[in-house]
């Protein structure tokens, strides 16, 4: 007994060989563990200081992933649209989970979040993406404070980093022609043509049904979207129909000739797939959809994104071959996305002289300010080309 080790106050030896440090403050117990007594004594003193000075709550054992589930499904999901919930899930999965998800929420310091956002800015993420990521984290930590899990919100001391101004991706006329050309023979060909000819959102195209197509009057009636969401009860991903976010989203779009022909070809293609495709197994609630996969399943936004990326890769493959044969450096097509086709449609409308209010209606924008932002981009580009005409005139004048 004379050789028994005397441990510092509040530290105890467990039967498994670990040391336990614990104390009480205002009726709450705080416990940490460690293998090294000196380090544990230091950590225990720091923890006691943080607790006594209101710097730490009771969230030591809860991971950010676990708290996200609580934040989203127990609190937010009852007050937000399903499409918003899906967006939160996507943002968390893409921009937060892999980097921070396993960390305990009590471990978060402002500098950790600041560095994460700074890294996103350095990786050329958009201002909106970074701001939305910050807003999700801030809301999560705010709820933790309100539930006495944390005493302070670490996001309060975070400053949103400056980002480079990113140009909206719009296909040039030449690029648009190439995209249509390289879509030929692909399952997505008619989808690409309809997207470029109507400016419809990806979710609206996914939810489009044959009963919405009026071939006689050449009209498309937009009144729903189809989203791929995580069910609140089962936590499994399922397809669900939703009404547009705003009244302006419900609209009737006139069919131009190319769209009319594309939809007729699509109807024939669906009939062919039903007859010939052995894997065809469409569910009753989806059998009236205009755009389906080769097996009869609804299309997801990622499917469309992947289609466009394959088209871009095919274009660039041929450009590389041509450049190599000519001994030149290839001019590769930049990435573009389903929403780029929507912006491209709007741009072509403005270039054709269609007025802003009409384009706003086509696109289903609730606010004309959003449409005007697209219009300003087009007129800004046009200003340079028009000035070149004046330059040429002045050169002639000497």
C-alpha cells in the first residue's frame, strides 16, 4: 500500500487501465477519459474552465452527423417544403459530412468552420454554395445552444470568405448546336431538345406527364415537379410529386416546332421501349411520365447531369483528336449543367428580341429581378459586340 500511486484530485483509475477524470458543476456531471495522467489532468482543468465560464455545454458525445438528423427531422422538416429538406440533405452530404460529420459538436471552434469555408472558396465554390453551407451549420449550432447542448454558437465568430465572381454558364449558339448534335441517338436526346426549347427546370421536366402535353394547341402545361427525396419515416429515398414553389411556377409554355417534334419522337420512343425492353417495369403512378429511364423508372436530376457530362466528354474527345491531327492545342468545352440549358433558353429569347416580362412567364420566375439578372448579362455582352460595329464605322471615317 505504501507504494500505491496517488492520483490528482478528480482522477480515478478504471479497471480497464484507463484513467477517468470527472467533476460536477451546478448539478451536472462531466467525465473524460485518458491513458496519460498528466494529459488527462490538463484536459480536465481546461474542461472545468470552459464549463465554469460558459464555453462548453453537454454535447461532448454527440457527433455532427447525429445532430444533423435531429436538427432536420425533429425540428426543420415540419416547417419547410420537402424540396427544401432535400436541398439541406444534399448540401450537408456534399459540403459538410465527409469533412466534419464525425466530429463531436462540442469540439467545434470558430477557426475550424472558418478554415472549412476558406477551403471551399479556394476550391472555387460559388458565393451562394458557401453561404448556404454556413447557414446550415449556423442553424444547427443555434439549435444546440437553445437546447443547452452548447453554450455558444461557433459560427457567430465566422466571417464568410470573399469569392471570385462566377459567370453564369450559358451555351453559345455553336455550343448549343454541338450539344444537340452529340445528343442524337442517345436516350436523352429529346429531353435535351425540350430543355433547350422551353427553359423548364430539371424537376419540372422529370415530373412532366403526357396529359400535360396539348399537341393540338401546341402547349405544355407545367404544374408539378418530381423530386427524389429521403422519406422522413423510413429514411429511404423515394420519388415524390410536388407542386411548384410559387404560383408563377404553374404556367403554359407554347411549343416551338423543334419541341413539338421532339415530344412526338419521345412518345414514339416510349412506346418502342415498352414493347422491346425486357427490363421495362414502370410503376402505375409513373407510367404517364414523358421522360423515363430505359427500365421505366423516373429520372433523377443526377441522371440528366450525367447525360450532359457524357455529351461534353464526347465533344471534347473529338476536339482532342482534331487538335492532335492539326498539331494544335484543343479548345475544350467547359462543364455545363441542366440549369445551364435553362439559362441558354433565356439568353436565346433575349437575343431574339422577346421582352423581359414574357421570358419571366416562360421561366416561371416569381420575381422579375431574377429574369432581369439574366437580361442584364445578355445586354452587357451585346454592348461589346454593338460597340465593335461603331469601331468599324469610325475606322472607315478615318
